């Protein structure tokens, strides 16, 4: 019984990976609505897949749905708190949506981790918040 369950779980993971790979292909060709659909399916199979959250967030960012992008980046950060790229992505999305306070928080965290580019950008644009 354990062997059957293990095989079943492995096949589910592979199914989620197939959705993720296909979603990446759709993203690459600019078919963002299909990419979002496939990233969502991948997350139904594996709700803790950081890559799927980040990539779906990037896709939402591309269509200027910054609120949804921020939600996905935040979910990934909840799962994996030290992912600097996602913190930067969320900070940029906050900035694009006009939430400079939260953009500044993410920029400072990213700078503490070694990447100060977003922080410098906010300073240069007069958008850095206390």
C-alpha cells in the first residue's frame, strides 16, 4: 500500500511539473492568460510550489495586475522567507501600485540581503518612505 501511495504522489508532482513547464512556455510567448491558468493548476497539485507562485506573480505583473502579483509574491515569501528575488519583485510591484511604504520595506530587506538596487531607485525617484 505504501508503494502505491508513493507512486501516486510522485505522479501528482510530475503532473504539477508538467503544468509549470507548459505555463512557462505560454509566458515566454506572451500568452499570459493561459500561463496564469496553468500556474494555477500547478498550484492546485502542489500548493507550496514557490516557483509557480513567483512565475504567476511575474505574469500578473506583465498584465499590470499588481495586486494579484503582490499576493502571489507574498504567498511565496510566507513559504520561503529568504527569497531575495521575490522580495524585490514584490517591492517593485508595490512601487508600481503606488504603495511606496511597502516598497521601501521590501527594498530595505533586499538591501540587507545584498541587493540595494530597488532601494537606490526609490531614493533617486524621491519615493523612499520612512
